[in-house]
């Protein structure tokens, strides 16, 4: 079941995020949690959190899935449910070509590319060609 994250979910969401991300992400995760919107969702199965998205206004800050369930489609389901709540999002993914291809496959396009980061955006409408 996918549902919006509640304040009472903080501990379990934090625990899952710590199993996925480096400890250096903790302050950024905490800030994203405090600024999260209703598009921040959790994927629950038998009472266990298997994945989550954290969105701040206009930005997908985090999407993560328990290691035992990666490749099962949970991340894609979470992403699509999040996009139903907030159809125009941008994100700065980790520097991994597999992750970049996954976002492109799911409707995001590279908008800005600097040496240290890439910004991807998703629009719900077609842009005019020049």
C-alpha cells in the first residue's frame, strides 16, 4: 500500500534511509523531512516500510527502496504515485548512469548539466521545438 508519510513515520523512514544512504546525508534528509509535502509517500507491505519518496515543494529530494526489494518495481510505483501528487518535479540524482537512465525512462529530461551535478525536470506538457 502506498500512502502519504505521517509525522509518526519519521523513525522508520529515517531507519530505512540510513540503510540506503551514507551517514553524511543525515542533515539533508532531516531538512527534507521537515519541508516535505503531501507528495512524500511510503510503500508499506505487511506493516513494514519497503520504500519512500521525500518531496519538498517542486523537488523530489529522495526516493529509496529497501535493498532486498530493489528491482521489484517498488521504486517505479512510488515515483508514479508521487508524480500523480506533484506532476512537475525536478531532481538532482546521484552520479550514476543507471539512475540517470531510470529517470529518463520515467519521463524526466536533463535540464542542466554542470561538472558537479545534473538537474532533471519532468513536464506534463510538450515543449515547443525551436
